[in-house]
C-alpha cells in the first residue's frame, strides 16, 4: 500500500535530467562558436589595419635645427606675453604654468626629426626668425617700460598720500592754534574791560598854586636857567625814565595789535 500523504495534491513528477543536460551542451557549443567567431573577427581587423607608411626619404631626416627651435621659442614667448596681458589676476601662476608647457614642448621639438630644408626655405625661416626675435625684444622692452611707468605711478601716489596726510596734520595744528589765539583774545578783552577805571576828572581848586609858581618861589631867578638844564639832564639820563619809555612803547604795540 502507498503511504498516506499529508495533502490531497497529486504526486510531483521526477525532474527531467536528460533534457537539461542536452540544453547545457547546446549552450556551451553556441558560446564556443561565438567565441571563435569573435576571435576570427579580431584577427581579421588586426590584419586589415594598415601599418604606418614610411615617407620617402625619411631615412635622411635630421633633428630639428636650433634656429627653428629658437624661432618657435620666440613665437611662444610672444604668445605667453599676449596671454598674460589678457589676464587680470593670478598672473604669476599663469606665467609659471605657460613657461612649463613651453619648456616641455621645446624639449620634444629638440628630439624631433624633420626633413632637411632647402636653402630657400632656410632663408625664409631665418628671416622669420629675425623678425620674431625683433618683435620679441620690442615686446620685452615695452613690458619693462610699462612696469617702470607703473612703479613710478605707484611711488607718486604714495608720495601724494603722504603729502595729503602731512597737510591734514598741518591744517589741524593751525586750526587748534587759531582757536587758542581766539580764546586768548577773548580773555584779554575781558581783562581790559575789567581793568578800566572810570574815575571822575580831577579838578584842582581855584586858589591852589601851580607847579611853575611853586618852582619860581623856591628857586632864585639867577639860578633858574642852570637848574632847568640840570633837571633836563637828570630826566634824560634817568634809568627809571628810560624803563618807563620802553614800557610805554610795548604798551602801544600791544594796543595796536588788539
């Protein structure tokens, strides 16, 4: 008797191993055929790719002459200057980068073999080299002149800034001095107003004798002339009188200035 199954499903069929094996074998054969066809195509492509043909007379080629290398260097120098003139920032880094590229290119040109030039071509190349050399020298001179002009302009601007600062300081000092003088003038005017004495005029009494009458009474008539001469000499040579005169002169000067 057959054992009782846990469900009412129909019994599963056994796998068909033979059919699977046949399918695997056919896939292997197809892959091998494809691989051989690809390999044959690659070989055909490799065989069909033409080799680089040699140019006639290539055996006679020589290294690039130094005159041509120099001409190329001059052309590249002009190109570097023209490129740097277009840039406004990071000029130093750009110049270093361009010079490095130029050195690499010229190093490869020195090792490059080129056809031998004819005499006419050599003359043309030497003429062009001379022209490029002249243009390069003119460009270098112009660049140096521009650099010197720029430096002179910078120096002039710095001097103008320094002169402006000094003028500002001078104006500030003069302004302070003027304010001090104004304050002093105000104080002197106030002192002058305070020191003025408003005294009533002195009127001598009617019966009081004058100084001349007193002198005539005390000095005899025969000695009046000699006494007056002596008094004049004393008054002229007196140190107190001289000091008083100097004081009066200074007072007049200060009064005129006020």
